[in-house]
């Protein structure tokens, strides 16, 4: 059976989570099948929604830093 998967680069994924008064979030950006940047960090305070938003902001900021005009999220 032929594999018809098609990937559009660059693509990015992000996630964030909070529990108690701690949060963790991160993202990765695949520029190609062989070049992938990954980043994660932890912090104090915040809700789950804020952790997700921080992860998305980090992904978008880093994509801008790389000079990519678009990003598939």
C-alpha cells in the first residue's frame, strides 16, 4: 500500500500544562524532515490556559526569530 502522507514545512507543535502553582510548556518546529528545533521550560504560577498560551507564544516568537513567513500549527 502506498503511503500518501504529505507534510508541509515548516510545521510546529506546542503544549502546556499547569498543576497547583507550577506550569510547564514547550514546542517544537520542524523546518524539514532533518532539522527540528525543540524547546521547553517550567515556571511558577498560572493556569492551564496560560501555560498553553505561553507555549503558543513561544512557538510563534521562535518562528518569527527564524524568519519563517508562515508556519503550519
